[in-house]
């Protein structure tokens, strides 16, 4: 029997997404943490999306001060070895994720570094263009040591990709539920929890504030020293502004992680 060719969207099976096993219940950190710098004022996501569909040129102009690289499909295909099986890291609701490498040969001034490339699968992913745009928008404007760094994106024809710093420690979920090297020491757990809380505090203190809406173990990434980075901002939204005390929206997030009062009322 002939071997099947490698499908870059290998997390799709029969037109449906293979479900993640990230629905275990964990509490949501909501306390503010002292010592977190306040983020500077930024454009609201609502003002961006209310203007209709953005062209690649419009998006580039909007994010002109963000230092993000607008990569081409050909550049990211080369950086990931043609989205090879060997570079495949995994898959989520967004689509497949690949490890790649970039340097100044790709773009002048770009530091040589490993990266993670998320490739939006419009056919069978559970997220779409709006969620992709939310990640580019929020992480393009917000910088903090406890938020994953977005290096660039690709917006070309039907291709939607995000290029992040590579986190060698993978996700907290894998350490908690899928580790073969034993349990994490309590001091390491505390370090991770405090880092995640600082990331949330920074988002809540932004102007306008940011409501993350998808805080869970699989979205907490770690480096080799267990430093914490919040990732996956596809469900993020602007928080209350002016005299508003809360915002009410359709309930989003992951069951088992979202706060009970939010699930009940939709107010956050």
C-alpha cells in the first residue's frame, strides 16, 4: 500500500477537527498582582473591526508602529521546511503549528531565532479570520514579559499565519497532565502561577483593558526556565471603558475554565 503524502493540515480528519483534551477544570486567576507595569494607550479592537474587512495593506498601516513583520507565504513555507512533518508541533482550534527558523537573510534586522508558526485552517478549524485578526491586533500592540511575543504574521490570499517566539518548555497542560518526568515542584508551580497572574494583571490594567476570555493550562506557555507566557488571544476583547463597569457578550471560552458567574450572565 502506497504511503500517504504529508498533509500540512494533519489535525483535520474527515473534515472535522480532532478534539483537544484540554477541558480539565482549573481555576481562573483573577487577582491583580503588584509590580506590573501599566500598558500604554492603544487602539480598541472594536474600532478596528467596525470599519469592515481590512485589506493586507490596511492592516499593515494600522500596525505600522508595532514592529511586526508582514511575512509572505513563500517566506514562511521556507522557514518551516515546506510545513514538513518533522517540524509539526501540534494542533488546536486555530489549526496546525510548526516549528521554524528565521534570521536576517529572511528580513534585514531580524534576529536569528527559532519560531512557532500557527497556520489558520479555514476549512475545519473552529476559529476564523476574526480570531486571527484579534491575535495580530492585541499581541501586535501589547508587550509584556508574561505575554508570548508575536514576531509577525502572514496575510496573503487565503493564507493566515502567526509567527511567535518559540517556547521550548511547551504548555503548562503538558507538564500537569502529560508529563513522564514526574510532578512539578511546588516552588515551580508558584512561579508559573505568579507569572500567569502578572500577565492577566497587565491585560486588565491596559488602556483600554483587555479581557482574555481563554485562560487555561494549554494557553500558558513555558520556556526552559519555567517563565510564563500567556498565548492564544483569538477570543480576547476590549474591556469596559469610560463609565462602564462591565461588558456583556456571547459567552466564549472553554467549559471547565471560565468563571461560573461569566457563564451564567455573559458579563465580564
